[in-house]
C-alpha cells in the first residue's frame, strides 16, 4: 500500500479464508501468494487482501467462525 504497488499479503486470515472458499488448497504463505496472484487482477489484489483480513477478524474466526452471519457462506467449503 505504501508504494502503491499490487501485492498479495498472505497472513493467517487470508490463508484460512482463501482455503475455505476453495481459491487455494495450500497452507504455505508463499504458495498461497503465488496461487492468488494467478487469479487476482493486480489492481484488486491489495483491496482483496485487506477485505479478507477484516472478514477473518470479524466473522471468519479460526476457532469459532460466525457462519450464520457470513456474507460468503453460500460458497464456503466449511459450510458445505
């Protein structure tokens, strides 16, 4: 964000949620980053990562996800 360059920052929230959504099937941060770079438009990657981090903090918690309140529950593999 500081340098205004596209990036995928693979923190624990992004890794967990992108796996639950079926976007990736790996847990290694570097591999998650590389897989997401293949599918995300560069101009949207920063915003996508920020949104997933916020979603992970508020709704999609690792231990007690609030699936009943989740806006993405219809296509989440955890909910299937």
